[in-house]
């Protein structure tokens, strides 16, 4: 059996191979992991709380689970999408550095369109990493792209966590509250009993006539 130190070294090697050249991806995945652990803690807090009744738990647990799903999906989709856009902008040369632009000019690729010559730089189907002599600029290009990926991931996480996710959560909570109130009212009506001597319909009719709108009151 491997020692803890050896196991930790293996873990570091796996992380490096998977995320060494893609730190933006690591931020997305660790962010999702953080949301998952946080959500599990919230659900567990409801499940093991003795002060919450069984009936309340039947409502709260699905609500917490759905809320967690909205948080996780929103975070992953938004953050990953923003990171992908940032990465694409770098690969097409839309976001670049003077050194990368000089490299493109050196290889015969016009950086700006001129009369009779169109520049492919910035076009969605252009990819600097697929150029035959990409190795000449790889050592400069990769760190720049990684920096953009990290920045885009941070922007995406901020947008998701502070804008989109709260909106989705509030909309969902409002609908759940409305459904819960409707179920509660329905349950109360089922258990409503008429006073002895008259039917439920008669009781409701008399109550409506007595405590109806102010326009029906007589002096």
C-alpha cells in the first residue's frame, strides 16, 4: 500500500495533467464542486433538524434540492460559456498581444484588412493554435490564453452567483410558495366541518351573507 505522501504526489500529478494547461477549467470545476458540497450541507441541515416537522421537511427537502440544481446548473452553464467565449476570442486573435500579432505578420497572415486583402484574424473560423508553425509562439500564447480563461471564469462566476442564480432562485421560491399556500388551503377546506344542525353549504352561505362585502351591510 502506498504511503500518504506517495498518494498525495499521485493526486498532484493527476491534477496537473488535467488542469495544468487549463486553469480556467479548474476554476469552473472547483466552483461546481463547492456548490454541490454547500447544497448537500443545506439539505442535510433540513433532514437532521429535529425542530422541523415531518410535514415541513416533505416540502423543504424538494425545494432545497431544486434550488441546489438551479444554482449548480446556472453556475456551470454561465461560467463555462463565458470562459469558452474568452478562449475563442484569444484563439481567433480578436484578443491578442503585440507579440502574437507580430508573429502572425511574420508568418504572412495580415493582421488588418487592406484594400484587396482580407484579414482572417478575429474571424470565428480562424484558429491560431492550428497554424503549422504555432510552436514558435506557443510559449507566449498559452500563458496569455490561460490568463484570459481565468479572468473570463471569474467574470462568469460573478454574473452567475450574483445576478442570474438569485433571479432563478427567487422565481422558483415564489412559485413554490404559491403552490404550498394552495395546497394548505385545499387541505384546510377538506377538514372544515359545518356546525351541528346545518349543512356545510348553509354554513358557508350564512357566513358569506354575514361577513360579506361592506356594500351588503344594512343599518
